[in-house]
C-alpha cells in the first residue's frame, strides 16, 4: 500500500509537486498520469527514497519514506525513467550486482537471479554485454532489476517507453501478471495503457492532484449524462424527432458513427430504446455505451481541474 | 561490509574491463621504469668513479641516491594519473543515471563512497606492487636497506590514497569527467608546490603552508623516516576528501 499526504517538493523556487495526496490499495496497479513536467517522476523519486520531499508525508507498506528510508528501499523495486544500466557488464553480472546491493541473502541470490531472468524473459541475452543488447531487452533488464528482490511495491516510471508494439504488449502482460502479490504504481503517457493495465489512476498536472480513484469511480462520477450511440439500417435522420419523444430522453443528435441518445445519470433507459427500435423494426446494427472513456476523462480533468 | 564489497567489486571489474586501468598501469610502469633505469645508471657511474676513493665510496647509499629521487619522480606521475583513475567514479554514475539505482537500494552513501574508494586504492596498490618488483633487481645486485624502501612505498601509497580521496570528491562535483580530472590535477599540483610560497610568507603562515604542502611530508618518508605527523597528515587528507564527497552527495539530494 502506498499513501501520500500533502506532499510538496521544491527545486529551489520551482514547485514541482504541491500538496499532493493519494492512496494506492494493496495488490492493485495504479497509473500516474499527467502531461510532461507534471511532477510524475519527482513523485516517484520521493516514494523510492531517492529524493527527500520538502513537506508532507509518504508511507509505503506502513514505513515512513523519510524516517524509515532503508526499510522502504528494501521492499521497493524501482524502474527509473532512464534504465540504470552499466554498459560494460553482462546482463548476468549486472543482476548479480543488483542482488548484492539489494541485500538478498547469499543462499537465495542464485534463485532470485534465475527467477527475475525468467520472469523478464532474458534467458537469450543473459551472457551478453548490456551495451550490445537492444532497447527492448534493456527495458526488460530494468524490470528484472526492479523485481529481483521480490519487492512488495513496484514503482515503474514509463515502463513501456521506446518499445515496439509487440514488446509493449509483452511488458503489459508481465506487469499485469505481477498484480496481486505486488502493489504497482506506474507512470505513463499512453492512456490506453491505463485502461488495459491499471485498476485506478492518479492524474496530476502542474504538480497538483487533479483526480484519483478507481477507473469506474472516476468515469462514472465525471459523466454528467449517460447515453448510447446506435447505428440503424433504416434512414436515420427522420428518426431523431421520434427518438426525442421517448420518455426520459434528454438529447438526440446525429454523429459520424450513428445517433447519440443521452439521458440523465439518475436512470437507465436502454431497455426503452431497445424495445422501441425492435418494435418498429428499424434494423439495429450496433448499440454502444457512451461511457466516458479515459481520453475524455484525462482531457476533462487536466483542463477543468475537478477534484475527486 | 558486504555492501561495500559489492560496490568495490563492481568498480574493480569496471577498471579492468575497460582500458582505463591497463593504460594507467602501463603508462605508470613505463615512465617509472625509465626513471629507475636512469637513476641506476647514474648510480653505477658514480660508483665507478668513487671506486678509486674508498673514503667516498663508503658514503654511497643506494637508498638515498636511487630510491629517494625515484619516489619523488613517481609521486609526480601519480599526480597525473590519479585524477584519471578517479574522474569516472561518481561523474559517470550521474551522467548515465545509474546513481538512481545505487541511491534507491538499501545501502548507505558512505558504503557507496567507501566501496568506490577501496576499488581505486586497489588499482594504486597494483601499480605500486608492480613497480616494487624493480627493487628486487637492486636486492639481487646490491644491498639496499629494506625498511627505508618499505617506508618509501608506504609514503607513495599514502600520498596516492590522499589524491584518490580528493579525486573522488572532484568526481562527485560534476557529471563531466574531464572537469573532474582537471580539478584534481590542478589542485594536486597546487598542494604539491604550496611550500614554495612559504619562503615569502612570514610567521604562522610559513608553518601553515609548509604543513599543508604534500611535498614536505613526502620528503621525510622517501628518506625512510616514519613520522606520525606525516601519517596523520595523509590520513586526515583522506578523511577530508571522503567527508567532502559525502557532504556533496548528501546535500545534492536535498536541493
């Protein structure tokens, strides 16, 4: 579990993070979203004990990041934005070194290295110099490095950056498979990643919290209206006034992908619409919910500054 | 202790998988070997000339005539080479962002510094040991005194170790290795010749400048004189360098 309370970080006069508070539940994957220079990396650096905060409190699995830094470092795995690799070492040597400084007991070292090589799929390159392996493998070495001491908490700063689509999918699967045993916080620019991987998000901008919570909570609370988009085989334009007449419908409009029907969030009139369409034999091709997706949510939150 | 060893092991590996250590050691051995050769040749010439005069011949001393000047020459070479050996230690970590791994691992800053420092001392030790093989020749063909020789090498080690400690400090100041090396080189040179100014300074400044100068303390040791003041001087220099490094790293994180 990660808890952050009123965290503030100043670099000289520059306020990188201000008064940030959020909570990540145990065993869940939480995404940290925000535009560039929003304070994502700074927040993660504070959580890993790399940087001290100017003000505020942060606890990781009950350990205070500022008071019990060493305990926090023992149970946290961290993949920084720039993967910290020693170019002149082989993958195996590098992981051995990381196992040493993460204080894995000598009798468990071998096992830990084997496990992290297996989970991150590094068997092929384990005896090659890091300088000579591809970007995708380097990123995986970074993940192996973060996992080696089987940490309760994983902090991943843009784990899929610079990878090709197939590698991105693999890394996402890897991250998802770590859920449950590990509490994971990852930062990303890719919004689709959040819906695919994360259980919840923290959205920050200018170092301030814009929204936080589980994905369902956020999308449903920020939607003002519920709605569907339907596509029909019959002429659609003439139907608009008719659909508007249905009980409970607030607004009907023509869109590129069909007719958008909206109603207040207090009720659900999907059944009414379906029955009308079927009864009048309009030829339903598609009906999809107009739930607020993550892009909308992100843009709305970043521009609007709604707090949750 | 294990942490220090882990860091140290990695640094030693890096020294010896990259060309740095080999180049430094080779250059060191070639140049010091040349010095040794010329000093021995000179000593031979002196011996032959003195051989006709038994009274002077008695006064020939290979420790004083070969090794004392040799140690002085070696110290100059160290002044050039040490900054090259230490410039990488922290500057490189900062530049390649690997320090983020070190500083988010359950290992303290002083353990990191000591690990790196010990690795640099290891290279110094290798250099001096290989150079020390030269003196075996002298034992084969002459009869130098052993203790003064050992003290001379101890002096070289202490001086090199002080340079290393300050070199690490300069490396922690910047992410540019050249800057770190240049700072080290300039600073060492200045401390070497600090006693030149003492002849113009009066009163207390004279003794302060003399005390601070590397040269003054080194000179005793090359002549086989083991004085605790000199040992304390070098040890405090090492401590000072490492302590400054610690403060720089600690304060950088708080900025």
